[in-house]
């Protein structure tokens, strides 16, 4: 298949003997859940066909078309939602070498997708236990070198690594956090986040050009709340 990663030996999802029993399920996920819903960028499809989602979530339904529970009351979004947010967040110059800030590490799956696409990722998670589990999964799949994990208040971003070409928030906030706006690259930096109340949000994109910001709202979504100084109270 055209999107299989070249030169990956062993493949990230493979067992010790080099086989990957989840490969058919992963290919079906890409074909039926992502490509058939209109996301056809070859690099995006290749990344989702390569990253072993089952290494980041313990459920047997790892490739199902649904969100799945994680520890600490968090979730991993359904594959299409991860793909849609990744497509929307794509920097104008492409992913290769892009500086990306992810808010809400969760399982580490989204960070692995970004790393597979060629981005340099900083991922902030408020739950130390989730960050530790994600670190193990990223090491096991070969993405740890491209992902820096930070434990802290994601609503404040991570100023030490700024500016970022893209900031991707995987939890819902009531407002656009000012620190995240400030940490965007002034050369077309893009912030993607679910914006709204606890039970309903709209996927929102903020783009920065110099000191000018433009905001547009899109698809209705439901994410776990962003907890922190610029998010919801715990």
C-alpha cells in the first residue's frame, strides 16, 4: 500500500518477530474512517497507517470508530477526529521540521502522529501518570526522540519552546488562552482548539500574522475540559 512507511524495520506496530497482527485493522481504519470521509492527503494517510494506535490504548477496540477511555477520566478521540484536527492544524509550509505544541498528551497517540509527519513536538499534560504512560508508548514505538513531554498547566502553554508553527489543544476551553496566542509564530502560526462550554464546543482556528489574529469556528465537537488558569476549574 502506498502509505506504508519506507525503511521502517521493525515497523512501529510490529511484534518481536516483525509481524503486525493489527495491520489489517489499521488499514481498514485509514480507508473507511479517514479516507472515505474526505481526508485524502497522502502524508496524513501514511502517518495514520504507520502509527500503531493499539500501542497507545489498551482496549481491544483500539481501531474502532469511537472515542475510548484513558486513565484519570481522560479519553482518546476517535481516529477521524484526530485526523481532522491534524489536517486543520497543518502549518502552511508543511509538517517537516515544524515546531508544534500539543496541549493534552493523553495517550501520546496524537504526538506520535505529529512526529511521524516530521514535526518536532512539545506535549504538555497535567497528569503526571498519563505523561509517564505516554512516554513508555512513545519509546516503544520509536517516536520519543521527536517528542518532548512536559507535566504542567497546558492552558499556559510552554513558553520555553516558543514560538510554535502550530498549537493543537486536545481539550475544550471556555476562552482562547492568551498565553497560547502569544506563543504562536507571528509568521502564520496556527492554534486549533475546541472552544465552548463543558458539554458542547466548536473546533476553532486562530491564525497569527505579526500582531494580527484571525479567528474562525467550524465543526461541533465534544472534548474533555481543559483544566487550568485559562481553562475550566477542576
